[in-house]
């Protein structure tokens, strides 16, 4: 579950690998699948955007495989992570100490889906927003380093009397 960020990004760096004899191909995660965190405070989804060689999802992760052609996988992952969908899921969450969404509850999620062209535009815009956010964060970090360096230099300069 740690491999899916709060913003719905799959982090591949630390995936744990095991060998399993007799594993059926239906259990393997493929490019275009969506991995959903069914437990925890945030039930986010992440699109698998690259091939993952012989990878399966451990419980309590769910793998969503889109069968039809009316919804794009990246749109569905984006939609699940939106506040309106999260609110729907939260209203159905069970569990006493750890919040959990069942597969049936996830299946009951009402998904608003515009045309495929509209979905592509929404996903493209959302990606631009993510890139902007990353750039602004990097700018903020660099600005802080600059200010810290200027202030440190000012602190170490001996004033003339």
C-alpha cells in the first residue's frame, strides 16, 4: 500500500519481488490496470502506466481491469481520486479501526464519464496541473535555499565600524 501515493501515483522503486509457481496470468498486473487501495484513510487509485514484469498486487490492494471501451483507465483512476468520488466511497466504508472499501462498494461507485475525447482532455489537464505543482514546489525549495544562503552570508559578514 505504501507504493501508492496520496495523489494516486504508483511508486515502482521499492516493489517487493517474489517467485510464485503456477501463478495464473489473470492475477498479473498489466499496463492500463488500476490499483486501488481498499484500506486506510485515503482510498486512492493509481494507473499502471508501464509494463510491470510478473507483478501481482498484495491484499488489500484491488486491481481494476477495464473491459469496455467507454472509460479510459487514466480517467477512471483520476476520477476515483477526486473529492466527490472519495466522498461516495467514504459513505460506504466499513471497519471499526481501519476503514475499508469492499469490492461491491467500489462497484457501486457512480462514475460520471464524458466522451472519450472529453476524458482525454480532462486527463491531460490534470497531468499539467501535477507538473505545475511539482515545478512550483521545486521553485519554492530553490527560493528557500537562496534566501537561506543570502541570510547566512549576511550573518557572517563583519560590519565596518
